[in-house]
C-alpha cells in the first residue's frame, strides 16, 4: 500500500476530518450474508467479536464509523472496501458512499487531501510516534540541512485515494519505496536501508547508505567535516585536503553561501540539491564554476590567477 508520506515504509492513517457518524451508522449497513463480505473474510476480523453489533445483519461492529477503527483498518488494508462500497467507493445498495461522511461541504475533497488520511505529521501504523518509520519521515520533513524532502522523492506520490498502487494493492500495510524522481533514480531500498543514493553520499556520487534507525547524523555522517582529519579530507574533491590542513581555513571560505562557520547549514536550499556550491567569503577573492572550479585573488597567503581547484 503506497502512501504519499512515507520507505516498505508505514504510516498510520489518522482521519482528521470530522465524520458525520449518524450518516454512517454501521448498524444500518446490512448484508444478505452477515458473516462475510466481498473479501470473504469474517466480521470477527473487524473486531466484531469484541464489539458485536446487536443488529444480526450488520457487517461491521458498533462504533466502526469511528476513525480509530475504520481509519486504522483502511490503513492496514485489512479488507478491500470496494468489495461492498463500490469500485469508486461511491456506495452500492445499503453500503454508503464514503463521500457521504468524509467531507463537507465538498463531498469528494478528502480523496485528494493527503493530510485527511495521513495527518499533518507522520506516524507508525499503530499510531505511535516513536521508532519504526515515524522518525525518518519527520527528519526528512525538517529544513535544518536542506529543504523539505517531497514525498515523490521516495514514493510514487498518488493523486487521490484510488490511484494505482496506493490504498488498494497487493502489499497491504506497506508503502513501496520508489526512487524514480528527484536526486536518486538509481537508489534502492531493502532491509530497512537506503543504498546507492546521492542524498546520504559524500557529494561525489551515488554512494550513500543509511538505515532507517540510524542515529542523528552530523556532517561527517555523509562526507568529511572540519574535524575529520587529513585522511578523510583526501576522499574529497580537488584540493580539499591541502586547504583544510592549512591553519584557519574553514568550509565557509569556499562555501559561504551554504555555511558561514563550517559547522551549520545557513542556506538549506543550497545543500543536498545535486549542485556543487562554491562561493568565496574572502574579500577580493572570486570562485568561478564555468566548466570547472577556478579561483582568482589572494587567499590564505597565496595569490591565485584563475587557478584550477
């Protein structure tokens, strides 16, 4: 099941919109065969055994119209709602249309409103905010080191609830990870680990790898940083090691548009964007990137004249 927020990533669907419970009273929804629905599953799988409906012909248990019950069931894809409610969830016979309860005054607005099902912040399938896939999603929504990562960077973002491979597919309760867009078309996801990706690489290729339960990462988590040392600096492009071995030279000297101190990202829009950003913070010194990086002017005691990086 592919959700817009979500790596096999799982998110709890939390229905935020108010439901008109009376209009969807499950006690009024009856089937000629009360024990099984279109999927052939027993009502006991719907919680009927714990909360039986006094109406012997009712398929769902009492209170099933609550988002906490049918919202979670929908998320887990325990049954295919279309079996009774119609291929477009438009309602069939005594099975009501989903539009009759889910939104007002625009009855179909919920179908394309991601937050209606996914909420404003991601959660795990059980509703928890700790562990699992919740924290990785929150991290990717953060703008601390780059702009918000769009859902489409890791998923085939659907246009509405009935989009192909979205709410009803062959992988219940799982959100397929598809790196077809953005910066990682060559990346893969297996065993809860992203691999061969640019985003977590060293900036020199698609060589990044990170597990979903990895701890919070610093600069050194992807590429060498100010404190990494000469051996690590040697893995960086051009003359990084030469310059960082000089006293007083920092990342900000050549990347001032991205960081002003070499320790924090001050312009997230220019970080992890697929483009190498080089700009000088030294007065009278210029860095050009036409074809290759070249430096002109006086810096760290040297006078460069269109010198190649």
